C-alpha cells in the first residue's frame, strides 16, 4: 500500500481558496445580487460550504493514492 | 405543560440511555486500557467518525446559540458560517499528521504529543491545564441547551426543582460515559444526528413556506441588520472583527481537547481525510440553522402572547425552540426538543472524556504516579470524567448563566494559545520548549487582560495603529504576541546554547 503524498504548493493553494473566499468581507458585504430573495452576503458564504468540500475532495484525490486502506 | 411533546421527548431520551449503556459491548476491546475506554480503540471507520465528529463539533448549544445570535445581532451572528468553512481546509493540512504520530507512540492527548516532541512534561502540563480549563465551561453550556428545551416543554427551570430534569440528564450521561467510554457518544451521535437533520430540514422547508419565501423573510429584517456596517473614519469596526473572529474560532476549534479525542479515535489518517471532504454537510445545515434566527424575527414570534414569556426568560435563545412551538404539532416539538437535548449529551460526554484523558495522562501519570498500570490509569480517567461533569453541573446550578457564557468565550482565547506548541510541533521541532511556555504565558496574560477591559462580555479588542483602529478577535491578537515571544525566546536560547533538542519522535513518524 503506497502512502499519501505530502501536501505541495498546489494542494496548499487549493485549500486556501475557500478560506480566502469567506474572509474577503469587503467583497461580499453587499445585498445584491440576491438569489431567491437571499442577499449576496448570505448565499455567497453558504455556497462556499459545499464548494469547500469540492476543493478538499480534489486535494484528497491528488494526495491519497486510489485504493488506500482505512 | 405540553403532554404529547413531553411523552415523545422522554421516550426518545430513554431509548438513548439504553443505547448508551449497551454500546460498551460494541466492537468490544480490553476496556482496562485507556485507548479503549478513552478513544474507542482507535477503530472508528469513516461513517462513525463522520457522525462522531459532527455530533462533537456541532453541539446542542450551537443549535440554540447560532439562531439566537442572528436573531439578536444580525449579520455578525453569521460568522459561524465562514468559521466552519475555514475549519476543514485547515485540519486537512494538520491533523492527519497528528493521528499518525499519535498512533505510533500511543499518544491519547495532544499534550502527550507535546511531552514526547519536546521532552518537556512542564509544557505538556501547561497545555493540558489550558485544555481542561477551556473545556469545563463548554460542558456547562451544553446544559443550557437542555434547560431551554425543558423550559419550552412547559416546565419551570427555576429553583432546585427546576434543576431536577438537568440533574437527571447528567446522572444518565455520567453513568453511561463511565461504563462505555467513547463508544457511548459514538453510537448516540448516529441517532442524535438523524433527529437533528429531520428537525432542521422540516424547519427550513415549512417555516419559509408559511412565511411566503426567503424574499419575504429578508424583506422583514431591518437593512442595517443584514450587512456589516461600513468602516467609519479609520475604524474598521465589524469588517475586521467578523473575519478574525471566524478565523480565530476555526483555529481554536481544532485545538479543543474534545476535537483531538474524536480525531484520534478514527481508524486511520485517510478516514480523517475522507471525513474532511464530507463534514461540510454539517456546516451547510448550520448555515440554514443560522437563518432560523431571521425567520423567528420575520415571524414576530417574540411578541406573540403565548411565546413572549419564554423570550422574556431565555432571551434570543428561544428563537429556535419558539419556531418549533409556533409552527409544528406537539409530537414534532417533542422530537425536535429531544434532538437538542440528546445533542447536548454527545459533546458533553466527549468533552468530559477528553478532559479526563488530559488529567490522567499529563498531570496524574506525569507528576503523581508515573508507574501506574494501564488498568489503574483507565480507572483514574473514568473517575475524573465523573468529577468533571459534576463540576459542570454545579457550575450551572449555582452560578448565573452569563458566567458560563463569558467563561466559554474566554476559553476560546485560552485554548488558542496552545497552537504554537501543538500545531508548530506537528510540522517542525525548531521551537524550544521553554520559549513556547513563555509565549503561552504571554498570550494568556495579555488575552485575559484584554478580555477584562470590556468585562469579559465580548471577545473583541480594538488595536490603534496610527490613525487606524482595527477591532479583532482577542484570541488572534494574543496568538500573534504568543508567536513573537516564542520566536524571540527560541532564538535567544539557541544563541545562549541553552536550547533543549530532546525529541522522542522521528521525521518518519509523521508520514502516512
């Protein structure tokens, strides 16, 4: 069984993207564009929850060899 | 008293109690070893780990406090969301390495790791004491969730009789944690999470439907509540406080002893990595729960004659229970309230186990009885887990609730000061133990002082830089000071030739 690779620069950047997205307050601290009546401030932060999962999944695929145990 | 709701509530609580006791036999190991009682034998697979960490981090208090914060403070209360988005990328990079080295050296706590990595029982004890102190008010707060829903069922929560349901709940919790260890919250977490998901999904579908959609809900909220106020005359205000609070809280979360306990009980590092992909599902739910605060506001339930007395007694904390009472039939109210109460037991159990592990390993075994047998060690931990819970109970029965809330706020600032020793240690052995201890002390002292400036009521400190004023989370400012002191002191100790390079771990111990 091969061991997972250590995180490289690409992996760190991928993990940092969702973090930056929810920390950039001046960018998302607005009401418009709203979606289904939900202001931008709220839906922008909400969609980054599943999106962060997608970014982490990509990093998982990059570092953990297929068929690794546990 | 709401009879139907109470019957459903009690029935679910009894079922959970039985489950808690029988779970001792689940994948049974030799329960006289601490890693069996206190870490479930490090055998939990992906699914159980998902439920356990989810049940552990998204506590019952969260379900009550987050909507309450949004209901009362508006946009600021939404910081819980960026907070939970930040957690998983951070832990993905850090905690699998801790799991691997902990397994290799049979470390049960983060302080065990610090003791081995730096050859310094003193530093390990400082970390352990910080963890225990930060955890105690957190356990006490779990009781608040139970108290609010028992009040919502129509029982008085005043006086000694009013505390009786709480005392019963805690005796049950203490008994099954004592016999079953970490296996009890792990099995209960599965049921608890199902109940929570059912409740939240029902709330999030039914309430906006009855209120005429999200457009109507947000239209009913005053504009100034919906966004963070813009900077005024060089003062960044909430614009800097909001992201630093989210970031600092995310860092603090992974340092809490109960987080370490849940993480180390996983079967392997890939089980954890897989979990960080799927745990955001809980965060999404948390975001929806936060919006319940606005729904309660838009529905105006605080002013309804039948609910107003509750809001008078419990304040904004009644937002979520109030929505359930107003929009749902009694049996469903019972189910939703049971979800909150059972949701309090899972983290409370894990927290008390984590605090017990810390005391036993890093204070009792390190200083009092170094030669104790594994069986004696486990016996000690079980006893301490009882003491910790009893302390939390006394706390909530005899002290005003605001103390628990303020101490929990302070606990976050304190636990953050263990980051340089634990997280840096996972990656590098550059720091010196004495320097880390000095940094820890500096961070603690400054943090407590800064929190005392506003009477421990809020966790913000306004830093004046020239003409700029930058309010930010105290824990984060204290952490910066902590790092600066640790770096300067490490350099000084190395120049003086007084640094200690003892290390029980090797670089290869971290890969996997």
